[in-house]
């Protein structure tokens, strides 16, 4: 398997070529949700995004599922921002009273709109449902367990204004202990990169570029915003024009990996993805998923299989892809067993 993987050189940056960009239409045969489409600049925008656009306005979209009181803290922080905004909350049938508590707190603030979906639509679909009512020049897709500062949105707006080639940007996402969260700047986890990380080769041979992991949190922070291959789905600041060009999130993912998919599709369309190191966000990761950890693990690994089949099945031989899929489900089985045992002891 090593020699089969070697010839693909997947440890190198995943830079879309003209040939790969022309394959975008072919990917639609793989995607069950929103496919990657080829469109010319003059084509109409994809269905779903509102026709109204207010220059300077930021549309903040939050998908909530049992976010508890942290949802309200997240919303209060957003509403304290120094820039004009509208806040669209898509609730996936929460049962913890988080929406009731939020309504009591925000009152009749005209900037806030709450949509109760009547069921758990999944992350991508619940986000996409709010696009028709979004009128901002920029859109921030924000997790309900994230806390921003009053200047956060203004900083991101300035970064995007300085980089017209950027379709989306993310900030420095920190854990509650202040450490950098692993997913906020990363390379695409190609099969090769996943292999060297899983086997420990990325640690044993960390000085060799070929064996570098896709996680970049161990690297020094850059002095200025830089282009990366992917950012965290917990905080994605998106240019409306780019969203119109690329299309909404792929609803074939229920939870997890839709952010990687979107980053791949943005880059296939020629848009840059920025990591802005001076804009910090606190992310209390896992708050909305702690009640059903094994179900979350299932959707995560199912999303990983979809992601690899969608973007890499033409790059790698079938035997390699079968090994990748088998490895993903083996990982799920191991983590699910560990989680079950730990929950049984608690």
C-alpha cells in the first residue's frame, strides 16, 4: 500500500488544477445533496440565497441543537458587535429549553429571527434553510457554542475587504483552556495525510514535509492572514458573491465534514480560504453533541466516507479507497466501543 500511495504525492498542498476544476460537474453524480456544479460567471446564482443584498450588513446564521444557555451567551455576544448585522437562528427541534430561554432574553430585537424546524434537519440543511432570508454582503456561519468579541465581525469584514480573492475566512479558534483548536487551520485530510497521522509517521518523521499531518495547530502562528486549505466549520465568514458562485453546503452530510466539503468546493472554483490569526473565537466544542456521542461519531465517520468518495475516488486506485473506507469504519468501531465503556462507568 505504501508504494501505491507514494505515486500520488498527496502530502503536497491540494491545489486545484484546471483539469480538476473541470471535473466539478462530474462530482454531481456522487453527491446526493447539493452537487458541485460548473457555472459560468454570467449564470444565475444557485437557488436558496435571498435576492436582497445590503452592502455592509453581515448575516449571522446559527444552527442550534440543545445548545443550552450557551446559545443565549453566543447570541448576546453577537448582538454586541460593532457592525450592522442580522441574526438568523435555525433550531433543530431542541428539547432543552434553549430557544425558550433565548426568546426571553432577546425579546423583540428586530435583528433576530428564530426558525424552529420541527425536526433535526442536520447541520448543512439547517444552515441552507436560512439562506433565503439572508441579505448580508457577508455571512457568518457560527456554532452556538462559540463566543465572539464586539470587534470580531468588524475585523473579519476588514480582512475580507483587503483580500478580494478570498471566498471565506476563519479566525483563531481557541478551546476553553486557551489552546488552539485543531481544526481552525488545516490542510485537506487526503488519504495519504490521514495514513501518516493515524500510523504516527507524522510524529516520527515530522521534519520531513512528505510526512506532515493535516493538522497545523502545532505550527507557529503567521503574522498576517494566510491562505490555507481548510478552516473550522464552527466559524466560517463567507463572502456572499463566493457563496452565489459555489452554492450552499452539501446536504448529503448530516453532521461533520460538510465544512471540509465546502472548503474543497470553494477552492475548486478558484476562491481562496483565509486564516486570520489576530481574530480570536472561543469554542466550547461538543456542547450540542454531548448527549448522543455515539450517534455523533456515526455521522462523523459516515461524512468522512462521503467526503473521500466524492473527492478522491478518481485520484486513488479502488483497492486504496476500499482500505480507506475500511479504516474509517474500524476507527468508528473503536471509538464507539471506548465511548460506550466510559459512559457505562460514569
